[in-house]
C-alpha cells in the first residue's frame, strides 16, 4: 500500500431518529457535517474522526465498535455516514503503515464481509 492510501470498510446502518439519551451526540455530529459542507460546497465526500456517541444505540454494534473515522457523503437533500477503520501513514514515524497493522484491520473487516477502498489524504479532514 502506498503512503497516500488508507483502507476503509463499507456498510450501512439504520437511520437514527432522536430522541433518546444519544440525541445530543447524534445532532452534534450532524451539525458538524452540515457545517463542513457549507464551508466546502465543492465537496461531496469527506472523512473525519469518529465522535463519541454519534452512532447512538448502535455504538456497540459490530459494524461500529472499534472504528476510528466516519466517511460522510453529501447529496442534495441528504447526507450519509459510514463508519470506517482508517490507517494513515502520517500516524507512523516511518511514514509507512506496517503490514501487520494493515493485515489486522483487513482480517477484522473480512470477518464482517466489508469492502475496502483507498482513501486519499485530501478526503480526510481532522479539524
């Protein structure tokens, strides 16, 4: 894997409709995503760090537990979020993701029938 790549897993979770004890966390994540796309009207997708509690009652779901980031896609009228594992070469002093780290995440996703794709560095926003 080259230094510009990260790997992610894809899967869909049901839409969460507050109210509930998680409503504030869900709304905070939604507000952050709305603000991002208002500031970047030319973008349709970005990846950000996962916010605590943003998946509401699905926080302990196997599709969410352990993920580090979220891919947010904007389409006119709605936004879609996908939890993902994100490995960045920038997190390693050598600038290269060790194979055993990549392999461990690949095995975890394969056990859940997840798909993967490279995520370019310019799609990631850790504001």
